[in-house]
C-alpha cells in the first residue's frame, strides 16, 4: 500500500516517543555517564575516560562469559532450528487436531521464565524429578548441581524445551502459506519427499526462518532468568551467561563503572544484530 | 511407504514430541497435588495421597496471593498504557511517510532487543530518585520498554490490512480524526487489538528480572516471591509446584482465542 507523505504524523508517534525516551533514553544516558567515571559515592566521582572500557575488554571473567554465551547461542540455534522445522512438517494440516497442536505447542512459551526454571529444577533432580531419577536408573551418573557438563546439558535441554515450539510455530505458519498447486505439480513430476522439502518447502520458509534465527539468537543471547533459577550460574561459573555476569557486577558488587562499560559493549553487540534483523525484515516487506 | 503409512508415522512423531513437551509440566502438576511427605519419600507417577493443601496455602496466605494481585495490577496497567500510546503510533506508521519514520521504527525495535540486564541499574536509580520504587506503576513503565515496540509492530501489521479507502470515506462523511479512529477504525481491527493485548499481557507476565529489581515488598510480583521461597533452607516443594501451576493458568486459559495468531505475536507481527 502506498503511504501518504505527511509530517503531521509525528503528532501520532509523539506519545510513544516520549514514553520510550523516558524508559530507554534516560537510563541509557545514565549508563554512558557511569561508564566514563569512577564513583566512590554521591558527589564523589572522577572522570576516567575510556579506562573502564579497556578494563572490561581485558577482563578474563567477561571474556569467558562472552565465549560461553556465544557457545550457548550457537548450540541453541543448531538444535532448535532443525528440530522446529521437523516438528512443523509433522503437524496436521488443518482442523481441530491442528488447533490442538498449536495450543499445546504454545504452552511452554506462555510460562513465566522463572517457572520454566522451577519446572526443570524439579524435573531434573535425582531424588524427586522424573528426568533425573530416570537417567540415574538407566545407569548414568547425572547430577546437574554438581557436574558442570550435566548443568550445561540441562540448561540447553531446558532452552530447547522452552523455545523449539516457537520455531515450530513460525515454520508452521510459513508452510501453511504455500499454495496447494505447488504440491500437486510436485506429485505430477513424481518428486521425492526430499525434493519437495528441498525445492518447494525450504525456499518458501526462508523468510520465517530468518525471523526465527534472529529471534532465537537475540533472546538466547540475553537469557537470564531460567539458568539463574535452575543452576544459579553454577557449578562454579559453568552456566553463568552474559546477563548474569552483568547483573552480579551491577547489583551484587555495585561495581558501577565497570558494569556500565560492560553494558554498553553488550548493548552494541545486540544493536548490531538488531540492525541486521531490521534490514532483513524491511527487505522482506519490500518483497511482499 | 504408502501415503497412509507416511501420515501415520508423522502423526506418531508429532504425538511423541508433544508428549515429551508436556511431561515436565505434568510433573509440576503432579507434584502440586502431593504432600511434601510423599514428594520426598519416593517417586510416584501420580499422587497417591491426593491433596489440595498446597493450593489452600497459597489462597489463604497473603504473602503468597498478594504476589498474584501485584502481578495482575502492573500487567493490566502496562497493557492500558501500551495500547493507548501504541494505537496512534501504529496508525501513523501504517498510513504515512514522515521524516525519520524508518529510524524511529528501528529505534523502537532496538529496545525490544535490548538485554534487560543493561537497564537494570539505571532503572533502579531512575525510579528510586523519582520516588516510584516498589510501586506497580514503576514495573508497568519499565515493561513498556519491550511491550510498546511489540505492540506497535503487531498493530501496524493488522492496520496495513485495512484499505485506506475506508479512512477517506469516513473523512468525507465528516468524521473528525479522533472520532473516526475510535468509532470506525478501532472496531475494524478489534481482533488485532485483542491479539496485541494478549501478547502485551504475556510478555509482561513472564518477565522477572526488571519486575524483581524494581520492587521489594508492596508491589512484589509472584515470580519474585517464588524465587525468594527457594532461598529458604527447607524448600516447600508442594507449594512451590502449586504456585508454578497457578502462574501457567492465565496463558493457557486464553491462548485458544489467539491460536491462529500465536506465531505472529512471537515474531513481532512479521509472519
């Protein structure tokens, strides 16, 4: 639809502008302010320039947590995207069964994030949880509170449980948009199941997959609540991701300058990805 | 494989996936109906000693049920604020081109993508300094950070589906803009508004980090009360499970109405 050029439309977006400026711009300015000062108390601050930034970029704990974060996000994408596509392909095409599938798939997405942590905390315990108990009965020595590998595995499994349905839902809505004629043509050509997927379904899923990948990357990149409740970042710091490192620094240790500098670096990474996301979407809208 | 066999194996696959998906939730539900004694004495696949005591604790202890009330209050406040500001803005983005529109749209999106942890400390200080710490409105305003962009994006999608001829016809009939917007336009996209409201509700309801940081006693959300209980030496597993079940209920009760728009909502209106 062609849009009318009219700058008076600014009046309509003004409320949003003011509200988001209040809740985003003012706090962000505070962060910038902190990141260049060393603060000992109210009215007792010194300008230190880029010292905190250099400090942060050299900090080994942060580098480790950044590395863990990238590893986690990569693992999340590698599992959830293919699994989500597979689930979407298996879903019924219509009717009451499809509606039921949609709703059951959506349930994990509607659970408060700390409750997701609680569910898995209970479910994975060796003594009272079905999952932990089952693994131990099968002869694995599984204890997510003591063993870093088990903790890492449990957090990953929890995220797969929590967010694969999102990928599946997105792919499902992408698949529904493919006209029936495409499949009929494939049938006439005696195309194999794989050929149908590779040459008809996958290209048509491109747009929803771009959205799914970027959403999953960004949301897993700022994961906080679920691992915080499940493992508390432990054992040691094996499941401490970026948000938790930052939160500990800012609220736990009140290390304002360093936390602020870290925040800005973190934010810039996310902003870069958001920009990619936005470019991809506007590109898609143009095609539409 | 014949077509019938193929569809049967697909049905089996999806059933298996959904059963696996539901098992952890079943475990929570199962535990919420057990006594602590039964929970700790061994594994049972369903409650042998069925009890509603865990739920009774929550509904009779103010320190528990006030958490639900607090969460509800700030979620509803957030929903009202978000819809009021997002409706005109989404209309502007869907109908007009104006200076800086693309930049503004991107800036809004970047707020949805910003890690809440980044805003934690400044939010805490900002709301403390203006005397809003531990009030419902503080959490409601903080959640606007990600809900306003979401609402603008979803609504913009729905509004773009309404041809502009309707707007022009209403103007010719002599409606003023506010009158047209409320009396003619909003009813036309009422399902879109409903879906948007659902997602605003959801995202505010599931968030913990900001809600916990901006409150201490008077406006503490249920999510924070649950984590606090876990810190105590003896964990009351049964009550914890019951509290968890009760936080899942609101979403499950209304998801049926938005089932065809679920993907759209989670993808910021872009599917």
